[in-house]
């Protein structure tokens, strides 16, 4: 046996099962749950002995108890778990209880947990009550035009600015802080919600797609729920019956919320909304673990990469559906010469086909025009397809004319095929008329030059929520940013001042805290996780087992493995193999500091910023400021 030097210390190498979500989970509780739906309908043969359904429940779930009014999940927080109601009932609110908290990166608490909560407990605009809805329904029954009725609902919603938001309270209990709504019955009466009872699941889409919750869920009565963190949820999805169950639940609950927060659908009457939900097709393209394919396609030329991207809609083909991106990103492009020119990238809430359908709506006697651009999946994309006839007959008549794209005056394609081969003429008219609305009712911008858009898309930098961007025209190479990072993180910097470059813009090797963080997918212990409030992705050194999964999954090489050392600086090795024990390391946005990222604060020339490249507005604003 090798004798360790005084500079080393040996421990047992940590493994996945060392860190259960609830170490006190009882076997009788697990056995009881295995007899309940949906677990009782699952095929145990699809799971190996190490990752059986029983082991998944034992390791990746816990039982939680809530009192009436307790907040289970909150709209806008990033999801990491699904919740199954075991006893009692909850309410999923289909409209916001509080005003938007802004971008997650702007909401970081700087004065502790209670102050963070206090900052969010404020009076905001409310929503229409049941009495308002009833009045509107009676008006519709008396013959008022649907559009007028919906506009009245909109005015009612907007006029309730004096209506206080639900009051939130904090109460300390033996189990920790309890966050609840005061007078839950009044809140249920004032806000539209859906009841969820025993056997129903919620929060699963945010957990699966590693995104924000789109609604708030509150306990309506004394309730017991089973929380299943996303590692276990991912394993359970191997069973088709469980996948189908999740898809059914999405259609019945989450889909309505998702559509309501999309600008085009927010004022639809209930009958039309139910019709849209019933006719909407859910479709997924690409692989959730797209990083492996991305590394392979990077070796190809750009046009070959585009050809390999799964096609969602093809230019020149009939618009049979309105396409809504539910999760992921898609490339909008058109044929140019022998290749393809990228127009924009579409993310969650963006639509494709709206301009073409709006053109037909404005010109009902003209022949419909086909798709003007093609849409392709970038990595993994979830989309919704809403039938054309339904959109034209029931949706667009209820949308304000000012919110619809203008008619396309210079189409590249008409019913006979390609008619405008002049790319420069087409590009100008098309980008002005697309009117791609996102969930915040803002048009998707195309102000970035085409070459920069293509660079962001081809390098998948569109995934970044906190991309480190360095202006080389300002940077002097003083390395103050690197020194500040090292000083903040025990002498080891967590980024490298090099990376992909576009002209004078350097996109450094630093964690981008992605919109779709594929690094999180395979982590067996949940050591790499996203903060529910800020969206910052960090690594818990206490639960990281050094498996390298996140490092190997990161498409951008922004996670590195470092040697673990104890408090005395000694290298930690495996007791059995005496090999070094490693841990993953990456930028954590200096989340523990009130002042924010040290690298950015230390730059004496304001050459370094953290910017959201998942949407173009931030880039456009910064570029305008840069050249001003």
C-alpha cells in the first residue's frame, strides 16, 4: 500500500447515493407511493437495479407538508423539481399575482433571505375578479362583439391598479421559514386559478427544461406533496406511460398558462382558449443532450451545419400552422445563393408564421402566401403547432389590429413560388414586417448585423444569460479582471481571458449561466444547480463528487476540474486508489458578494461586461452605447 506524504489526505471517494434529497425518507412511505398512480403504472423492467423506481424515489424525492396559503412554487423562480399531490389540494394561478420582478439577474438579494422576501412583498397591479369575468360573459350573451368584450376585459384588468396584490407573510416554524398568502380564500376569489388534487403533478416543465415557473401554486388546504427533483424526473421519463402522463398534465394545466402569457393569446375568451388548447400539437425536435452533436457539427462548414439542423418549417411551403417556440432556440433563415442566410434566432415565446397568417387575415380575398423563411431547431426545441384555420377564424379576430404585423408588401414567395430573388430588397422589407412577438409583447429585433447574428447562432452564444463580453478596443490586457476573480475565489480564477472572437468583441471562456444549461442534465447529485431567484448556476462543493459529467457536457468548455484540497492546503486523494479527487469549478457570478461580479468591477477601462445574448435587445443597446 502506498504511503501518503504529509501533503496529502485520503478520504472515501464520494458517490451519487451519498446525497439523497431526504435522508430520512422511510421505506414504508416509498412502498406506499409505489402503489399509487403514476408509479404503479410504470414498467420496472425499464430501470436497472442501481436506478430502480424505488431507488429514484428514495434518493431524488421527499415528502413536504403545507398549510392553507403556503406558497409551493412561485412564478418567475427557476424550477428544479416536480410536485405530485398526495393529499389535499393546491391552486395553480393562471395569472400573475404580483408584477414582473424583471430579469432574474437583476433580482439578486444583497442583504439576506428575509430582506429579499421583503423586497418582493409590494403592492402591484391585480387582475380581473370573477365578478368582472361574469359581467363580461353576460355582455357577450347579450350580443356584444367578441372583440369589444375582450377589450373591455383588458381595460378592466388595466384599471385595477389600486387593487392590492396578495399579502405575503413569513412565519418561523420548526421546519424553517414558512412563506404564505394571507387570506387565501380571498385570493382564490379574486384571481383565476385551477384546482389540482390528489394524483396531479405540477412544476414538471420548468424542471425538465431547466427554466422559470410560469405560474404560482399555493396550498388550498392542508396538503401533502411529493417533490421529485429533476435528476429523478429525468430517469422516470424512461417509462412511456410516465412521459405520456406528464404531457397530458401539461396540456391540461401548463398549456393554458403558457398561452395566456403570450401576447397574441392573452385576451382570448375562455371558449376560444379551450378550443386552441384542444387543437394544439406539441412537438419536440433535436436531443435534450445536444452538446455531443454540437461538438461534432462544429467541425463542419457553416452551411453543412445548417443542413443538419432539424427543419421545423420550410420557406416556400404552405403555412398550415402557427408555430410557437415553447423551449429552446430555433434559427430563422432563407436560401441565399447556394447556402442560407440567418435572419434571427427565436426563443421561448417567439412565433413563426404570424406575419404570413396576418397578411392573409388582412387580405381575405387574396391567395395565402407561404412561409417567407425557414425555421430550424438549434439543439433541442419544444414547439407548439396551432392550426391555421383556427388562428384565422378564432384567434386573429380577437387581437387588436395594432398588435398584428402589417401586411407583407414585398413577399419573397407568393403562391406561385419565389418572386423576389433580390436579397437586399427582401431583407429590408421582411425584417420590418415580421412582427415576431415574444411573451412580453415586444417584437424580436433584427437590428444586429447579419454576420454578428450568424456568429452568435453558430457558436451557440444565444444560450447565454450572463455572457462575458470583452471589448478589445478598450481592453489593455492589464489582467485586473483575472486578478480580482482569483482573489475572490481562494487564488484560483474561474474564467480564462480568451475565447471566441468577432471583430473587437471577445466572448471569454466564462460560464454564461445559460438559458438551457445542458451541464446540469447529467449531474447525479444535483451539485450543479440554478438559483431559483437569480438564475445563477453554481456548484455545491459539499455534494460535487467529481464525476466530470458537467465539465464534459458544457459545450463551451467553461467548466474545469480542479484538485480538491483541505483547509490546510493538502491535496485530497481517494483512499482506495490514491488518485486525486477532483471537483468542478466555474464562474458563479460572485453571488456571495453584494457588489456583484469582481471581474467586471475591477476593469479600469469598462471593457468587460456581462450581457444577455439569449435576446438581441441587450446586445443592441450595448453596441449603440459603444459607438456613441
